[in-house]
């Protein structure tokens, strides 16, 4: 009675070992998921954009002090207000680099205030770089069209606000009309 069969003693210590192994495996699977919790805050960034949208009325305050606040958003804002007429002034003086710098500022402003999603801002900057590197007017026109199409796609999917999509479209039209 005091001596057990060899199979029984193995079973008694095998059960806790197997249970421990299952526990370790479960922890190994769950720990990476615990690390994924920092991901939701970046997803929460779009919820910050409505709070930032309250800062968009700040430019409506800027007409009361046009010199101080107009200087900061000067580059992005004129493209919106002069949308129909800006395509004709571009050939008269703006070169590709000047217009590209204005577009870069517009993208940076849009990303900063949440009007353009960060990854989309990177995507549009890359397309802008391709346009700047164009070797001929036809290459520039093709690059500009790709950028305009991408902006329209991103606006439809909600990654760019309609306001920024209009501003970017106008700015890319200016880029297509600029001197090389």
C-alpha cells in the first residue's frame, strides 16, 4: 500500500508540469496583445481632430489681426481663397520649387491640425517629391495628375478633410502650371 506503481507517480507530477506549460504558452500568447494597448491612442487621434477643429475658427479671428496670424498660415490659406484665379498667375512667376514649398507647408499644417491623416501626409509628400523631380513638362503633368487623383481618393475615404482636399487640389493645379 505504501509503494505506488511507477505509472501513477509519473502522472501526479506530469499534470502540474503540463498545466504549467499551458500557462506559460497562454502568457506567451497574451503578452504581445498586452503590448498592443498603446496602438489605440494613435487611433484616438482622429477624435482629437474635432478638438483641433475648434482651433480652425482661430483663422476667423485672424482677420481681426491680419498681419500677426496671416503670416503663419499665409501659404496654405491663399491657395484656398484664390482657387479659381491662381491657375493663371502660376505661369507668370511661380516656379516648381516655390509652389512645392507651399504645398509642403499645406501638408504640414493639415497633418498638425488633423485635417490630413499622418500616413496620408507622408504619401502626398512622396507624390509631391516625384512631381518636383520631373524632367519635362509632360512628366510634371503626369505626376501632378497622380497627386490630384490620390488626394481625391483619400478625401473620399475620409483621410483628408474636404477643405484640405480642395486646397491640395488647387495647389497641385498651380504646381502643374508652374515654370520648370
